[in-house]
């Protein structure tokens, strides 16, 4: 298995449950055999939260990714380490928006 990360843009299917936000994006960290194995896992995880995938921006191995700040580096490395230790998908904090404009 390989540790991957992705950026997913999604639509919110029940805006009332999300303070009337209509969509958002999030980083996910998870193990998969390859990208073909990863895509269904991503879609299932997003749909399980009553969201709909709008765009999977990328799916790439999480190896030596440099972040802009030490704080970001520590945060994302910790999420990746948590994902590496199991089969679950680890979510970063969701960024939601109220309009698609």
C-alpha cells in the first residue's frame, strides 16, 4: 500500500446542515494500492458525509511534500502519519463556501 493525499472539491447536499454553505474543498490522506484503487475510496468517503464529489484535483503519493510553513508541515505530516497507520481516510479541516460565484 502507498500513502496518498488528494484535494477534493465537493457540493454539499444538505446546505442547512452546513450553515447554508453549498460546497467546499478538503485534503484527504489515505492508503491505497494505486490511483485506480484510490478514486473509489475518495468518492465513498465523501458521499458518506452527505457530500457529492465535484472535482478530484489530484491524487498523488505523500512523500516529502514541502509546505509553505513549519506549522503547515507539522499539521499535514501528522495527518499523513495517522493515515499511514491504518485503513481509514483522514480528513483535513473542511473549507466550505456559501456561493459558487
